[in-house]
């Protein structure tokens, strides 16, 4: 008699539904982990509360009725209070959502509450996805979908089996009838093949949604995302227009990805690229900052657009595209390698441009990943700024000090710096480039590079104190010291922060900048050429990286093939194929599919033509008896092989191994293996009889196969341990 | 005979029953039209959660188009894929499932009758879940031909009239609450209590399922129907104090020798007579052996004559009382072994010897309709010629009296 799989009863289904609902809530509230909204306490409370009631579903029955009566007015009051105090709509909405989830999680639910649970969870996840554009969203929405579908399935099964549902907040009957061993029963009731099919169907769901995503027609409305208005966010890393000593070094402690760059021509990336973000011209109170005057004079009025035409002239020939994916929380200043021809955002942005500084600044710190494409970017070690020469002349005439020339030091400190300059120049007049070289060497003689640096105690400016000491220093101190020395020599100078270097991801073929690549360096103005020259005084760098030759080599560059790179490649895939997918990508995909289809067709036709020619040539060869016999034998072999193939396929299709007495039955095969092993070592006993029954006997007479094999394994181990040829 | 034909012949229906497919030329027009107006056999009605999902999809779709945000687009795609998956799983669930209505047991007005629906899952390894079989019982006309009905051209009052007729239809939901394993069957029971006698059609209106996610209620129209005759209600009645008791409460004796208990006569002893029959007292008095002779004991049989066309039956309720009274009386008499024959109106009297004779007559009574007629009451000569004839006459507005040979015997 065929043993029937046991079924889950209504109580078990209820409990399963309860657990899945709880899991759904836990999944939803985990968005707080990357949403960066202040809801940690609520998340902790919800996680704890829901996990508790998942384990002990009888707990909600102890909640007094008054709690249910006051719950919704209370939640609304908390929301209004939150809105009033924080004045931020979106974070308040998120907290409201979590509160509702918490309430739904710790009380018994009706069907409409189950639906509410899904809607609340979905809202939270989609919101987090929209705001962060994080790869975690992809993981979470997939997990949420799987969980929500399982939950809905459980709800439907319960609904089908239930005759009368509990009303309101009444304790449902299943809570009183709980039995231990739910998972054992679920496992026993689950058919492995159906579970596998379920997994396959979910895979199909993902594939279909991917296809739908690509096929949904897009219309470019050029609207910016409305949700961003309701949330503010501060840059996490410290790339702002005000940097204290140690800020950049702090960023370097973080090894996470800051910017990913897709380049159409990888050979355009220099061996040691510098990605400029912020220019800091003013130094006072131990802080480098973007001076108010420079901000006023250099930055144009704020614009709202999706495209920005740059200073570089269009070139003939193939255009290079650099697509930047800057993670949220890095900065509102966009990393750029130089002047560009065109900058295109994914959607409309509010931004300001300082063309002379080579800087583009967004209005707010972006709350999500910011993608922009730069066309025709000039990757150079200098920045043309002829206008500054005029400004310099004008200021000299007026006797007015420019911030790029200004030294706000005490007389004592000024004398120390001038003494240092004399040591560097030996009284001669040096060009800005030469000065930078010598000053860097002077600094390198005194200091070594180190992330942990100490500024000696004492009076006066800390930067001057460090400069004349022999303490190790980080990039900001070196850059600051060079700027100070250059200004003392009369050379306009400024500090620039951004990223230096990066790594090439060998899996996704893109350039990756990590926060640990954060760097500070200087730019010295050469009045003769009208260029700002990049000078990097930090030991280990080429001070004047003036060469414009571009390394053509991905192979000479550091190629990252670590597990981190593998994970980052997923993120890049997410950005390239999902987040940045637009009408153009859709057209390109359609073209690619069309081309691939046409090429496949062409290749197939060519292959068939080739085979046709070969067969014709073979047939045209002279025939003799031997060739005839060989051909006939060949045809017979092909026919026999096909026949065997068909028989095998039929057997597989009909589940031949499942037929009674079928030798290919996995249980019989496993029993055969154990019998052979036992025969080799002459192991006898009852276990052998059981195994023989499994191997040769009627399926109806089988004992539980798992137990027999477990016993066989135990016997085998005992036999090996005692080295005894026979046990019983 | 193919398997499919055999199955149909055996009363099976459902997606699991193979039908000869009609070859229809593929036309896009048909496909599009089928999407807009699905076939009558398959209907999908969105549930609350389905409406919610569609609403959410629309909302997210609008937001996605408005903002060109790919996160919203991928959420939209995922939701649409969920709808597709729901459809595929619902199709899997119904696939190769067949059903059959079992022959109902005795059906009688006011008494519970068990109607069974057997479901078989013919799939190889996929189970079927959560079927909701909507059973229907409706008064039917024998061998009626179903005609397609449309309300498109109907007048409002006609449609209302049709709706008014609907309450006669009884509907019951039979739920498959457990899993129906592959190659397994399950029997669902419907305890049907008929409210009216006559010919009824028991059928499966449709089989519905919310499986898998409850977004849609997918319905498959069923064409399975089985005719059943509902016998009249078993009615309580009271015997008349005198006549009824006299004729119906016990047996009567007749004047011939037999094995009864009453002494009929004495006769001379003949060799072979049992010694136990010798009347010793009389033998001593007459000085010769006399034996006792007992009277034969016999029960008398009755004939039932239902006059449905009698002018007196003007009230439908009273008529129903008549039919149920006649049926109950006939059954009671038959059980007591005292029903000889039955007759309706001008028909021929049918002898009732076996249960099947009685059942046949009850079937006839079940579909007996009241006919307005000005015919006379039972002819007097019939009463004279037929002994033990039971007839029925109206009494008051709702009562019915059973008369034996013209005398009042029982009232219902």
C-alpha cells in the first residue's frame, strides 16, 4: 500500500501563517538598517516584540482590551507629535509604518489585517529602495516577495479550510491547541519535488519580472523624484566645503565603495588618477574651507536640469563616456577628473557649477545613489584658469589679498614659514612646479606618511608646529603645509580634496573608488601658463604628476579579483542594468536582441550550408562495398542509439525508478551499495536482512528506509572501530 | 471507446476529462476578445486582495512613469509577474481534476439527503488545494433542453421576474479543505434537505478556487447535472375515532376455518386430528369426541384512489397536503401489508406488490400537478362496487380527509 504523505491540519496552517507574518514584519523593518532614518529604537522594539510572539503566540492574549482601544488613536497621536517635532514628513511616515507593523505583529490578525501587513511592509521596502537605490533593496524585495507569496498561500489555505474565523481581538482557538514539532510535520507534509518546483517557479517569477522590466515601455518625462523633497541627509564621509585636519583620514578608515565608474575606453584612465571634488582656498582656525568670496564669484546660479554643457570643446571621433555611480552619503560635490564636454544626470537635478574651479555641486547631499554620465572628459594634471591671472593682477594693483594667497598667521609663525621657504629655495626664484617639487622633498625629509599623526603641543598655528616638527603626517597636513609654503613664496595655492587612485574590478570591468582612496592634495597656480598645477606632496606620490600619457593597460593596473570585488560587481550590475536602465538602454537592448537573433540565424544558415556541402561532397565520393557497409552500419548505429535514447526518455518520463521492483530506485540503489560494502567485510545480522528487503523486496514490505540506512551506517562504524569481521 | 468517452459516459466532468478538441484556426482577434470577455467556462473574479494588488500596481506604475524611477518600475514588474504566477499556479491547480456527482440516496421533502461529489486529481505529482464546489439544486422539467439566455435584450420586468424565480434554486458550497494528492480522490458530502417535491436537477454550478494567493477567484463552469425525484413529505395524520379504528387499527375475522384464535365450530373427531384440538368438555357432554374448529384470521387490503382533478382542490397548499397524505398513507399501508392497489384519477388501478411498485407510485405522486377541473367527485357506483376504497376529500381551507368506503377514517 502506498504510504500517503501526512497533511497539515488547520492549527498547523494557522501557526505557519502566524510565523510567516512575523517573518514578513522582521524583513520589512530591517530596511531601517540601510535607510538611515532614526528609527533604531522602534526597529529594535518591533524585532523583539514580533520575535517573542512568533515563539509564543499565546502572548497577545494577555494584552488588555484597553490597549487595543487606545492603539490607533495613540499611534496617530505619536505620528502627529513626531511630525510636529521633527518637521520631516518621510522619516515620520516611516516611523508610523513601523509602529503599525509592530501593532499588527503583536496582535491576532484577521484577513484584512494580513493584507495590511503586506501593504505596510511593501511601502517600507519600496520607499527604502527609492531613496537609497541600494543593491540591498534587490535582495530585500526578492526575499519579501518570496515571504509574502508564501504568506498569502498560507492565508488562502487557511481560508479554504476554516469554517469560522475568530472575531476581533479574540484569542483564536489554534493558540490553545498548539503542539510541538511543527517543523517536523511541515517537513513530513512537504514533497521535495514540489518544494523544488516552488523554487523553480520563484526563479521563473524573477526572470519574468526582469523581462517585464525591460519590456515596459518608457517615457522620459524628466521629472525628478518627488520623495527626495521630504527627506534631508548629511554627507557621511566629510567631503564638504569645510575640512578640519583628520577629516579625510577618517574617510580613509572606511573601505566601502564610494564611486563606481564605467568607462567606454579603459585606456583613458591614467595610472594614478586624481578625482577632484572640492577646492578649499581659505585657511583659518585650523580649518581649510571654501571661502565665501570664491563661492560667490566662481559658482554660477543654481540650475535645475538633466544635462550640463561643460567647458571642454567637442572633439571629432569617437566619444568617451564615463558613467559615475556615486553612493549616497559621499558628498554633494561630484568627483571629476577634469573639464568635460557634457554631463548628463539620470534625472533632473538642482546643481551649481564653478567652471573655473572645475567643480559641480548638487544643491543637497543626495539621499540615494547618484548616477551621471560625463562625455569628453579631459583627464589632465592641470586645470586651465586664465581668468585667475587677471584676478591676480587686479588684486596686486589694488593691494588686496586673494584667499589663494592669504596667510593668516601670527608674526612668529610667519617668520617660521618664511625661514622654511628660504631653506627650500636657497634664495632663488623658482617656478611653481619646481617650488612644489623642492618643498615636497623638504617636507618628506622631515616627515613620514602615517594615518596617525600627532601635532606637537605649543603656541601658534598647529600646521606650522607640525611642519617644523618631525612627526609623521597624513595627506591633509602635507597638502596644507605645501599650500602654506607656496603662499609664503608668493605662489597662489589651494587644497583640493577628492579621491586618488582606485582599483579595476576584474569581474564587472569597471573602476572602483573606495572611501579609503580619499585624498587631499594641492594646486599651485602658474601665472605664465595660466594653469593650476596639481602637486601632491604626500610621500609615495609623484609630486608633479604632469605626464599626460595614459596607460592603456588594464593589465598594468591593479586588477581586483577579491570576493569584495565579486560582490561589488553585483552592485555594478544592479546600477548598470536596473537603476540606470532608461529608454536609450531599452532601445539598445532591443537592438542587441535583434542583432543576436539575426546573427544566430545567419550562423545557423551558414552552418547548415556548410553541412549540406559536406554531405554532398561525401555522397559524391566513389562508392565501394566497404564504404557501403560502413555507411549502413553507421546508420544502424544512429538508429539504435536513438531508439535507446527514446526508451530511456520514456522510462525517465514514466518514473521508471519509482515502479515497483525498479532497479533504478534510489532506495534500492543505496541498499545495494550498503550490501556490497557489508559483503566485502562479511558483516551479517538483522540489518543485512533489512537491507536485502530494501534491495530486492516488495516496496510494500519496506521498513522506513532512512532508519535502515542510519542503522547500517552505525553498524558499519562499529565494525570498523572494533575491526571485527562479524557483529552478531 | 476511448478513455475520455468512457469517463464522460460514467458521468465525469472537469479539466481532467479529455474532450475532442475542435480545431479552430488561430486568430489574434479571438485571443484579444477572449482576454476581454473570457469564455463562459472560465471566469476570474478579483478578490479584495486582487483588487488591492491591481490598485497598488496601478499606483506604482503611475509613480514609476511620473518619476522614471527604475526601482518603481522593477517593483511594478515584480507585481505583474506575481499576477502571472498566480494565474499559472491556478491553472496547475485545476489541471487534470475531474468530478462526478454520486447518485443521491432517497430524497424526500423535509428529510436530509446525502449528495456526494467525488473529486479526482489525475495529475502525476502535483496536488490540488482549496477547491470550492458550488452545488445547485433546481426544480427541473424532465428532458428539458437548456437554452442560452441573455439579459441584453430582456426587459427590466422580465429580468426581475427571472430573479424572482431564482430563490427556488438551492446552492451549497462544498469545500475541499484538505490537500488532494495526485492520483487520489476525495468525496465531498452535501446534506440536502429538499423543500419541494417533484423533479429536481442536482448539479455542479461551478468549481472555484482562490488558490494560490487569493488574488483571484477562478471559476470553472461545470456542466454536470443529475436528475432526482423528490418524494412528497411524510405527513402526520390522525385516525378517526370510530371508523378509522374499526377498519385500520386491527385485523378482522372471516367465517371460514383457519388457524385463527377465535372458536368457529365443533366437529366430530377424525383420525389424524391433533389431540390438542379435542374439546374435552363438549365431548364429555355429548359422549362423542369433538374437536375445535377455529375461524380463519385475515387482514383486509385497501385501494387508494387519488382524485387530483377534483373540483374541490383549489388551494395549492391543500393540494400538497393531499399528495403528501396519500403518499404517507400508501407507505404506511404497504408496510402493514394492507395496500392492494393505487389509482390516480381516471387511470388504471395499479396493484402494489413490491417496494418498486410503491416507489413508482410515489414517483408519480411526486410530479403530480394540480389541474383545475370541474369533474364530479368520486362516482357513487365506484363506492358501491369497490370495498375498502380509500379516497380523499378536502376539509376546510387546508385539511384533507381520507374516507374509507365513504366514511371518514383519517385526517391530515
